């Protein structure tokens, strides 16, 4: 399929998204921890998107996309390809409007994740684990059903929806010096850039990216979008390639990237569990890890962090937390 | 030691406590989950005290006690006996005022918990694991230092402080039909009864108590305080005996008790992790378990729950969560 070029969303689109999703999405709390502040040497404002519906910020973008459709468009349903948080988010968003949702998933996807997407009422379409097979299946579903494609991160409605998380954070904690968000495909990153430009232009945007999938860092440094890389990171939500419109928006905004090792991300994940009592995904903990990795950069500043999601594989926890102090205590 | 009879705190004391602890304690968020609502058949309002400082509501009472002292009293410090959340809470509360804190702990207490109490700056005093040895050591510390005893649940300043959690919950979610809190020694329970009587007298108070330590249920049924029992429950925060003033207050208030099996509590703990992304202690999850255990009682009602604490032993999690679906997802 060849979707039409997507126009870049603007700040008005984020404000409209905030109003559109308000009846359906949670306004998540912003948490503080004096212990984490002391460890980081700065003032942290943690936007807790694990407490969002579906357990991740992804519901914001999916919900904005679904409720942006005309009634006629909505009647034909929506389709996407994702075996992760976006698939679940679109499924639930579609259910809030009572419309069909089709999710194309590759063979070999984790059964429990697929069960979660189905539990939200979506129809699964299995395909071979290649990009070509995935796109062909998406196109076929569109032909068969007339469903609207909602891309996980290049769709401007999705970007605008994701930007509402930072919009809420800046409303709660005005005048932050810097906001840190994880970057994978760049939906949250681009939406955050737009929200910051409109709501708090002196706030700096820092993107946290895993060392094993640091193509956003390389692309922004090179001034062109690099897409040839093999991701190798535990941050399963950040293995995707930065989208083309996302690259344009982030380049224009002058976003900075901090590259983070997986070990530092796991350490941050433990800290958030011990000290903020929040179970977050590695793809989410990486934002705190970025702050801890460059203390001089953030020293004494007021730092907002989007904790993006909390859908953790429970089986992985004993390994991730091996050697962690037996009793957790929060300050 | 023979402390003077403690006067029962009133609603004014809770309002004063709320003002007194406001500069130090977090106003914790009230979380909602449509999935949990659907499972419970009622509308749940979850007051998230795992996000309180020290990871539990106990900080409220300890902080109120510490900041109720005159400067002369405060200069002599505070003392308590607790190897759990109250010990850590009093230690941190004392630190917020810059005063000494002594915590009497029995031999055999969990090392990691003691380390946490020490990390907050308290001095540990070890004693034999009997009530007589504990009280003798507390009395000795009082003689030696002039420190003020802050009992974990019979102290009226502690009860008043604990009552601020329900006060905040009722301010956030006015007109709740019922509020459910766990009961052990009865500090939170008594404080909650007073807060409800003053702020929302038509709201019912339900106490959740483990079947393996259900002496509050037995005492209220018998009309007299029963103290002879051997606790057998995973709810380690609820193994204590209901205090005498706590019994009087709860009896006068007409509080109801729901007795909950440990299996149901572990199930609720899993649900809260899966669906609310909150890691809570068994002693905290029991309040949700009580609602799930008696669906007819709560059907269609607006139900507040105090999720009291989140200091979980990480080593116990793999066992507690064995067989739980591999991927957790929240709605």
C-alpha cells in the first residue's frame, strides 16, 4: 500500500486530541520521589503512563485516531500491524467507539500478547514475519473491509494523541527545564516535540534511545534518516525504525538524543520498582536511565519524564531483578 | 511502661493532622480501572498509598505524631517498636524534623527491613522476640533518652494521621457508598472511622481482615476485645492484635468486618499488579479481596479502597505469581 503523504500535526492538533480523548483516557498522575531526586541530582516529575488504559501511552494516539474518523469511516473499522502496545491500544480505542478493529500480527508473536489484543475485541490476521508480508496483509484487510489504517507512529493523529501526555505533564509541572521521553518509531517523541513547542518552548526535549537500536541518534547526527540496522536491545518497544515524518519533526525541533546501555535501563527499572512502586517496561525505564547516565547534563534541573508503559513480562522479572535487595521500600 | 490512657481522637484531630503533614506527605492519587470495576461489579476508587513516602500510609500517622510534639519534646526524640512499615515511617518522620528516632526490633527480624529503617537514620535497639522484652527495651530507651513513645496504632496522634488517607479519598471521590480498609492493630481502621463520621457519615466502613488473624471480627461479634490468638497469614502487616482504644472506636462506629482467605488475597494482589500496575503488599491487597469475596454486598456501589502499602519482598514474588499469565496488561 502507498499511503498518501501525512501532513505534520501542529499544536492545535494536540489540543484537539486532548479534548477528543478526554472522555476515554485517564489523566495519569505525575509522581515525585525524593529518593530518586537525590540519586539523580535533579528534580524529577514522573508522568505515570503505566496507569493509562491498556497500560501505556499508546492508548492516547490510538484513541485520537479512532475518534477523529467520520461516522462513515468509523463504520468500516480500523486496521494496524502491531503485536505490542499499539495493537492493544487500537483494539480498546475501537471498542470505545463500538467499531471493528483488525490487527495484523506476525507468526511467532507472543501468545499472551495476542490474547490481550483479542480480549479487547480485535480480529487477528496472521502473516509471515516480514515487513512485505505485513504490509500486504494490511492492504488486503483494507481492500476487504474498507478499514482505515492507523500506523503505530507515522500517523499524524497518533502523533497528536501521544503529544497529550507531555501536554498534561507541562500543565501539572509548568516550566520544566527538560522533558525526557523514549524514542523508537518516534510517535511519542514527535508528539512531545510539538507539545513542547506550543506549550513551553524553552523546555528542552531529550530522547532516550537504546544503544542496541540507536538509529535515531545516528540519523539526527547524519542529517538523514538511516534505516539499515539490526536492533539488539531488551527495550522491545523501541526496536522499530524512526518514521520519516517523525525524523523530519524531530530534526526541525532540534531534539537531543541520549544513548543508553541495556544494563543501565534494567538498573533504572529496578529503581522505579523499589522507589516509585511502579512496574514499568524496559522501554519506559530507559528515560530515567538517560538522566542517571548523564548527571552533569541534568544537575539541579526540573526534569519531566514520560514513563511510557508498564506491560512487563512477569516471567522475565526474576532474571531482571536477580540480586536486588529483598525488601523494597519507597520514600 | 504504663502510658496514660489515650484520649480518643476526633474529626478535628484528623483535620489538624491533614494540615500538619501536608508539607511532608504526598497527597496520593486515586486510581480507577474499568477492568477491575467489571470484575468487582462495582465502581472502585483506589487510594494508592504504596505511592506514599516510605511506601505505606504509616508515614501519615508517624509524621503527625512527630510534628505534634513541642520543641522541647521533639528535642528528646521518639521511640517505637516495629520491624515493619511503622518503624521506617517513624524514622523518616523524625528525619523530616531533624530529631532522633529509636526503633526497638526483635532478634530474628528481616535484615533488609532493618537496613531500610537504619537508612532513614534511626538507631536500632535489639531485644528478645517477646512482648515483655520489647516493652522493657522501649521503657529503657525512654528512661535513657527521654524519647516520646509513638505506638504503632494505639497512639491517638497516629490514628488521626492515618485517618487523613480516607479524608483525602472522600475529598477526591465524594459520597462513596462504602470504604474498605485492612485491619490489623486498628490504627488505619480507627482513623478511617473517625474521618468517615466527620466527613461523610452515610458512608459505610468495612474492615478487611485475614482469616488467619480474624480477632477483630471475633471481638466485635463478642462485644469484647479478644487477644488470645496465634496469627497465621501471609498478611504480615495484619498479624498484630487490635488495640484497646481501636476496639472501642470501631465498636462505637459500627464497623463491619469481612474475613478473607490468603488465597483470595494473593489473587487480588495479582490483579492489582496486572490491571492497576500497582505492586501492593498482601496486607494491602486484602481490601480488594474483600470486595471480590462478597459481590452481592458491593454490587453497583461506589467503593473506596485504601491500598495501604507496597513494600513487597521481591524474593516472594515468583512464588506468589507462579502460574500468572506471562504478559500483564492494564485497562
